C-alpha cells in the first residue's frame, strides 16, 4: 500500500504537541498529531492524587489559551489541570490520532540524500506507514521510569513502586515507607506520606530548593520579573547547559509553601544520605546528608539574595524579610538502615526517568543520547524537538515556555513550506552551538533549517 503523505507530523499528544498543533491549525498547515495513548494521558496516568502545580496558575499559558480562573496566584490540583487542558484541546480541535504509536522514524534516502531538505521522513506506526515532509517530536524528556539495578536485590516481599505509579498513601501496605530521591516528586510524595501519618525514611539527593514566598510575593513572580525564566540557555555557564539537572523542590499544596526537609526531620521523618546499595537487607547510604541539605539551603539563600538585589536596583518599597534560612535541624552520622529492624514495608523510587529514542533513527544525538538542537531545530532539515527541559530557556519545559518555543518552530516550518530557504539548506550550514549535552558541553551542529 502507498504510505500516507502529510506535510507535517507532530509526535506526542501532550501539552507540547497540542501547542505545536495550535500554531499549525492557525496557519492552515495540514498535519496530524500522533499519540500512542490518549492525549494528555500523563496528567491522569502518572500523577498522584494530591499532585498540584508548583508554578502559579498565572503561568499556565499555552498558545491562544491562558488560565482565566478565579485564583491566578494559586496552584491547580491534578483534576483542575486535567480540566484546563481538556478545555484547550476542545478550543481548537487538533487533528489527533490517538492509540497510534510511532515505532520507527528515518530520514528518506541514504547518505547525503538522508539530509536532503526535500527528502522528508518515513514513519512506521501502529496504524500504518506515513511519509512526512517535516516532523516535530513533542514527547518531552521523561520517557521511562528509572530505578537502580540494586532494587532487584531488595527482599521479594517488599512493595516497590516508582513515583510514576504512586497514587496515594493507602495504596501502600501499612507500615514505614522509604522514599528514594528528593526532586520535586520525591519531596512531595514524602510529604504526602508524612501528612498521612506514615513513618517515612527519605534518601536525600542533591536537589536544590527555593522559598515559596519571599518579601511579600511568590518567588516565581519575583524571578519572572528579573527575566530569569526568559534567559536563553546559551547565556548560561557551559557546565549548566544540561537537560538532566534536578528541579528545585517546593510545593503548591494547600495554597503553596516551602518544602523544608529539616523541618520534616524535626517532626519525625528520618533522613538519610544518597542510597548507594543494599546487601543482606541492609541499606547503605552515602555520608552526604549534611552536605546535601547545606547545598539546598545555599541555593535557597542565593535566590533570595538575587531577589534582594532586584528590589534594591528597582528601588521597590516592599516588606523586609530574612534573606538567609536558619536551619531548624542538623543531622548526625548515618549508620545505615536495616529493612527488617525498621520494618520497612514499601519503597517509593523517585529516581527520575530515562530517555527512549530507540525508534528515532537520525543523527541528532550526542554521546549521552541527548538530542542536539538549536531552540528545537536539529541539523537534519525538517526535524524538530519541542517541550524539552531547557530547550531554549528555563521555562521551556513548563506551560509558560511552550508558547514562544512552539511559535519559533512554526515559523521554521512555514518557511520551509513556503520555499524560503535559510543559509545551509542548499548544501552549506552554519556552525552553531547546540544544547542538551549531559556534560553540559555544547557540540557543533549545522543550523540547517
């Protein structure tokens, strides 16, 4: 059978894929959005019951669709987020094809022909073959739940669940729980269990944190005013240009508040350093709990200091607040954890995700498997990424950052459709610095758009 031909295919039916589709619909570009499950499914399938945004509702802005609810300074909970996003989908009717997984994508032709601007791409999907002139990969950067291999050596009867599968405290067996990891998910799940009256052990990593509010306003509002979220990744120090940096932990729960792990420990939670391994039911932790807590507090204090500088530079008349956090608890040396003695009944692995691009057969990756691009534009003409962490700015992976990134790609797509070629599409490409390296080092790539 002759493969279906489409000018543009968008892979992924989450908020990034829908944001891209909005621009294509608005400019009359024929396209299809291919989603392996159902659109926006991760918000209902991979979030716990008490999940809420950590960014204020006023930052919920997608192309043609802003939050207009009654609480712009609040934080939508999971059900409200789903309702808001369902409204976005209904607002413009994207050409979605759900339950259509892409199993392979290859540039058409071999050798130099694979990078021919007119070559396009061959896609194998569970619904048949498709040929596309241009493709936007909007699957995000978090694909497969990651757990350490030594999890296999934990006792067979111990309940284990990744944060992507955690829903509520009552789903876990009665008894003490170990949570591993203190990014946003780990810290919030540990709090969820703690507030439910569970005995919680928490393996603390090197995630940073920031205050929920400072000097009369939400910290994110202050940082927005400083232009921090709009600062391009190319202006960041080389060592910070990576997709794998752990997000700061804070919460929007109950109207928003700090997450202070020291306060949790003061109130009965047991903190440990990084989990290193297990042997005969004995867990080993790194001796880095004090250092990890101190480093998180330094980031907290540093962000408050940046806000102080901004307020002083602008001459703003706002309340005075203590810029430095005063620790309410300090750790002693960790002696490990005997699962049997402590009667641990469950482990929640808040250990992040790995990328899975095994289906994508195009020369756009670095040695660590990160997509290489310039604001979503790869060196393979007509192939783009959208919705990656740090794609262009710190805000790129959030609702607020999707609209400008999607608009940028829409311009590139329409330029190609209209036949306007930028430098390089006739055989020469400029050398540009790309983003996405796990080491933070940008690598040269051709800016062939």
